[in-house]
C-alpha cells in the first residue's frame, strides 16, 4: 500500500500512522470523546498516549502482515481523523473500512473524499474486489 494518499481535496492527505502520532492522536480522541462514543466501542479503552502508541504499533503489525492499513487524515498538516482498511482477506480479495472524523470537521465532505481515495487505493494497489 502507498504510505501517503492524496485526495481530491487539495489540503487533505492520508498517511500511514506513525509512532510519533501518538500524542496528537490521543489529543484528538480526547477532544472528540463524546462525539465518537456512540460509534466507537474501543473509545473508553484509549485513555492516554501510551494506549495510542500501543494501537499504532498494532496498526504497524497489521500493515506488515497485510491484514489492515490505518491512515491518519491530515488537513493542513493537522490530524483530523482516521480511515482504515481492515480485515483484509487476500484469498477473497475483500476488506472492510473503519473511520472517524473530528466533530469540528464534519459536514464538509472530507470523510467522503478520504474514503473515496482509500477505496481507490484498495482496488488499485491491493486488487481488492469488494470493500
């Protein structure tokens, strides 16, 4: 998979999560905890930077194994959410998506653009048949 994906929105970029993202990811999750709680069952288990670092390390392991790819969504260099291809099945050529966006960024078409770019990447580079 490509480590950085450009979207149709010029200021919006997807890039692999990195260990140095743990602090910003923790901050963004904390800022949006109430907004995200109803959709994200993992939320209450992510309490601090060390929890986010462990998550990012698991994401890296999934990328190496080819079973999941997690991207930070960046707008103007600031992390505003995440998008991922999960449960990648090479035999069946399929995957699921996961995503979340900071409340302050909703309603602007940013997640639509991010998912379009991620799905195109999945079809083109992973040769998936179903997402």
